């Protein structure tokens, strides 16, 4: 079976990691090989040497895209949960996958900023508004919404399990189209 990267993007605290975890569980329950590449976890390891300036954010997304592509080429579903704030970085990851013959699906967690702030488990929005985290995405650094995502998810569409099932259905359709 062909591997695919499912790239889940959105503002901080939009639900990316929660939905990605639910997707990983859903795929495992159906005997599908998947790996979860969480942006926060990758920042503590693989990308620990990067800061949060524009160039470092671009390099972060490039590295994550390359790792995801390797998993996809090995026939694994790579689930990326990363803010990836700049459109060019996400498009670059998509292009790299296409050039290598790997599948790529962009999923946009379209959660309003005000809701993200109220559910922020780490208190990052408050710290950013207090000037403690300059360049925070969604406060004083932009988040560029995807122009043509493969799937848009909103909080009104259900909880993490329901949203994961929508992604699974998209993944099934995409893989069937390539078979």
C-alpha cells in the first residue's frame, strides 16, 4: 500500500495534536501503519537547534516534510501535526512529496483564534500578549491559511474522534484514486 503524509496545520491550540493522535489510533485499529510527527516533539529533538524566526520556521517545516516523505515512501502514513505557519513551506512539502511519488494531504484545522486562546493548555497566547513570546503565530506573527487544503475541519464538525474519521475517509479515497 502506498504511503501518504497527512499534514495537519492550524493555529496554536487549534486541536492539531489531539486530532492527529485520534487519527493514529483510528489507523492502528484498522491495522494501518502510521507514525505521528508532532511539531512540539520534533522541536525538542530533531529541530532543537532551530529558533522561531522566519528562516528557522521555514527550515523546521522543510525538515519535517523530508522526514514525513521518507515514511510515506516506506509505505507508512505519516501524520504531521505542526503549525507550519507559512503557505510556502507547506506547498514545498507537498511538491517534494509529489516529486518523489509520495501522497500528501493537507488538512486545515480552521479553529477561530479566540477559541484557540480560550483552550490554550500551555498559556502561550497570554504570554505572547504580555510580550514574553515575541513572534508568536496568531498574535504578532502571521498564520497563512491554506488556499486549497484537501480537507477543512472546524470545531463544529465534532470531537477529535469524528474529525479523525473524516481524515481517514479522505485518506481512503485518496489511496483508492491512486490504486
